[in-house]
C-alpha cells in the first residue's frame, strides 16, 4: 500500500495506524503570485525594533495567546518588540475568544489588523516584519509558513506539526513546543542570533514548495 501526506510529522503516525505502508511526503504548494513577487533576494536589514507577524484564524487551537504572552515576557525583559496579528474568528463560538484576547492584550505595541484580503497589503506588512510566528496546537501543513518564506521571513512553527520535518532545526527558523512560552522566547532569540544565516538558508531552500517542484514529486 502507498499513502501520501503533506507533512513529515505525520509519517510516524500513519505507520503506526497502517504498518508496512509506504508513506510519501509531498508538500502542498502556494499560489504562484507569491513567487512572482518573491522577496527571496531581499537585502538583510537591521533595526532595534523587533517586529513579529502572525497570520491566523483567531481560535484557541491556534495558540495566539501563547505568542502574546511571549511578547509580554520579552517586553518585560527589555526587548523593543511589536506584534502584528492578521486574522479573525470565523464562527460565533470563537468570537468571544477573540474579544477576550483583544481586551487582555490591549497594548499599543500589539496591532490587531483583522482579516486582510488584499494581497499587496499583506505583502507590504510581511516586508515590515522580521519574523513570522504561528504556533498552532494542531496543523496539517500551514501554507502561510511558505508564503512567509517567499518574503524572506524566518519562521517559528509548531514542533511535530505541519511543516515540521521539512527543514533541519535552525535552517529557516525554529520549532517550538505548542504551549510553552519559554520555548517560544528561546526560539525567537535563536532566530535573532542567527538572522543573517537563516535568511541565506531561506533563499536556498524555500523553492522546493513551488508548484512545478511539487508536481514532479506526484509524477515520480
């Protein structure tokens, strides 16, 4: 038997459920417009202000609270930090969660943008940020990670979920434990320390997620 999965993190789980099954990992691909306007060759920049971006549905499973607690911890430790949150709750069950989050983290350095549908606006916001962060409790793949990589943003992602396993630890960013604030702080600090090298790595490695590369894997 042969199965495919978009995530290397799921291979062990599938083998546990279906022993003696060959599992091929084939990534999802993103809209070609991201590559057309790619900033993979963008020059390194330096700024004392650390800007972190997340683009996510506002729901408990997405662990937004952990990012914002991480930001508070780093702010208290002396970091000049700003967080951009793009997204909204998509059902009435999560609307109260969104309201609580916004009330709890009503700081001038945390910006809630709501949903941004305009591609050019989203792209410009990515260019203003230094790190992309999404630490979902569960994630099948996470196309937005790849979109962030095309704009040369190092990424913070959930360990053993989604795209975890496609890259070596520290290659394009760092994985974090889903509910561990200190894990998030340490991973962000590692990105800061290795920022220039990580962005060089992104330029070398992100293109495996282009549509034509993905289709080759389906045909082989």
